[in-house]
C-alpha cells in the first residue's frame, strides 16, 4: 500500500533552517508528482511546493517563493523540503502528498515544525 513517512521537523529559532524528508513506498515514485503541504493550528491545509516526477519542474505559491526549495531523489524514493529563513508563521505540521486521480490521494502522518525563540 501507499506509504509516506515525513521526518526532519523540530524546533528552530527564527531565521533558522530545516530540511524535511518524505520517504515514499508502495507506488512507482519516479512517475509521480509530489507535493508538500502544511497546516497551522486553526487554519486550512495549504500547498507549499510541488515537484514534477523527474524533478525538472518545481512550483511554489507566491508566499513561499525564495525561502523554500523542494527536491527529490528518485533513487531513494524520497522528496525533500529545504526551508530557510524560517519565521514564526511557518509553524505548522508539514505533510507530503501524492495524488493518483481525482478523489484518490495519500498523505503522510506529518512532521511538526515550530519556529520560536
């Protein structure tokens, strides 16, 4: 079955960096677009970054441009999210996501990122 396992979250000071990882299994990873989302307390889940199956195309919402970088290693079935210049408002649970068709998508359990001094 499809399994997504995020890791790398934690507590970081404002201005710091974190690298999140998402290990995928149960599907042909190299053929799928992957996404990172986040959800802060009391807020809706929002898209953070998208990467194409071969890693050649990455997209970000305007609010994420310049600080976050998504990448992938298809040999390791892993997608990454490098986050720099973190701000308190980046505090959230971060999830990776894969979508197969309308109404069929999978999520990991999430990894908590807390940005605080």
